[in-house]
C-alpha cells in the first residue's frame, strides 16, 4: 500500500483516525505535508510524518471515482 501522503490530493475527503464524525477536505498539498479544512471549521497543516495512522481517506476509492 502507498504511504498516505502520496494518496492525498487537493479535494480529497479524509477522516481523523477513521472517525466518520471527524471529516475534512485536503485544501493544500505541499512538499512536507498537507492542509486540511475540517468540517468543524478548524484548519490545520499536518506534516507527512504525522499523517500515517492519523489521517485516512474517507472514501478509499475516491481517486478512482474522480479520475
């Protein structure tokens, strides 16, 4: 499986630790991480090293469905 930071694209819907009540959208992708706008109104940048185990694609086939 690919590392999560290689799977994320701007517009991807993500969850925090698989919690379907904690959703957000990737709004920016940069060399060392991503920025996510969470549904609760918060926005945060997360380093690639901190993505693993914390951030997951909400819809694993998102890329295939939006190709």
